[in-house]
């Protein structure tokens, strides 16, 4: 990951979430920290396919939550607060009970997975494609 690419990913995150406080922090090997207002919120890694895409992952702690209707609302609220984006929606997946979709303005942007090893812990995973960075 070079600085130009990291700058493009940072601009994409700012645009996507409508939050000017996203920063791509220190890079260690192929992992870069994603920060909001100087606080770490997740990590950015290049996609394994080496096609110029990236994976943004954030851990979310919502004690006692599950991926039922009540839990999804709590996760949605916490994601909105974390990313500073009130338009995020978390939607259940009828055929997948271990994850939910994340939409922004009606467009799919990510998936939230329940962490199998830690109750009340969830992983937000967002793919960032090369065409996303060209916008």
C-alpha cells in the first residue's frame, strides 16, 4: 500500500460515511490503522487477490446483542455513532443467521458478522474496490 492509495481510500471513507474525520493512520507491513478523530476504529488491508481492492474491518462490542431484530437495532445504532453516519442501516439476512447486511442510502456497503469466539462482539467488513476509489 502506497501513500497515494491510502489517501484515495481515506477520501473514499470520508465520502461514503459523510464524515471528514476519517484518517488512515500508521501502516505496519500490509495493515494500516483506520482512525476517527485520532481514535482507532479498525484496520485496512489489501485484498488477497492483489487487484487494487482493500478490506476495511472494524470490531464492534455490543454486550448481550445477537443478530435478532432487537440486536440488529442496537448494532445499527452503535455503527451510526461509531462512523458518524445516521443513514447506516443494518438489515437481517433471511438465509444467513450469523451475519447482517449494512446499507447506506439504500446501497449495500458491508456485512456485519457475529464473532463466534466472543459473545456480543461483531465484525464490520467492507470491501473497497478499485472503482470505488475512482469516484
